[in-house]
């Protein structure tokens, strides 16, 4: 009998870092028509859960679904956490979550688009914007991670934006909600 959960699947997590703002490509992506961002600080819990689900469902994002309301509310209320909502023509299209709670490290904790907005040039634009915002507090490093469950272009996009892989971990991930 296997000790693995029935919904477990092998996953490779890649950890990435950008150690200087100058690593960001000089050519800024063109702002897609109708695209804007809005900083939600703090982000309302119900809205956050909706964004997390709509963006993350295709990629099996489950961590925050498994986080209780009190704990997640505390994270979202923390002044070191920023949720940058992407809107296209006023409609939510994705988000980037910056976590500044470690002081000199800014982590792009979550980043993604709702499925219906993928393929419109919004991903590179939003990521570039998130990286610029991350560097505003002058950290020593900006980090992000991705895994083999993520969009197939995610790792390539992070590398193209100037991140460098600093580590990798193979694990089993339970896909049971």
C-alpha cells in the first residue's frame, strides 16, 4: 500500500532570484489596450479568494485555499503584503502579490492571469510592472518560484525578465482540494 495521497503527483519547483534592478530588460512591454493595475492594500478576503481561484484553478493552486480565513486575513492585512489587481477595460484579469514581510527580500508570492486573458500580452506587462514595484523598496533581492504545474511559459517568462534559477526541488504535491 502506498503512503502517497491518492491525488499526489510529482512536481519540480524552481526557485528564482533577481539580485539587481538592472537585470530587468530595458525594453518595457507595451501596455496592452485597456490594461491598468490597482493596489489593493489590504485586499478584501472574499475578493482575494475569488482572484486566487480564478487565476490559479488551471494550475492547481491550492495553498491559499487550504489556509483558514483568520490566517489569510492576517496575511492580507499585513502592511508588507500588496495585491496588485490587473484590470482590462475595468474587468479583473489577474493579479500579482508582493510580499515584503522579510524586509530586504521581496517575493512575488503569486502572479497570474485569468484563463480568458492569457495570450493577450498581459502576462509580460503585469510581471514587468510587479518587478518594478518590487524594486521600489530597494530590496537586496526579488524572488519568485514556479513549478511544473504552472503555465508552460511561466519559467521562460521569468528568465526573460531577468530572473535566474537559484535552486530546484522535486516533491510530491497533493492535488486533492
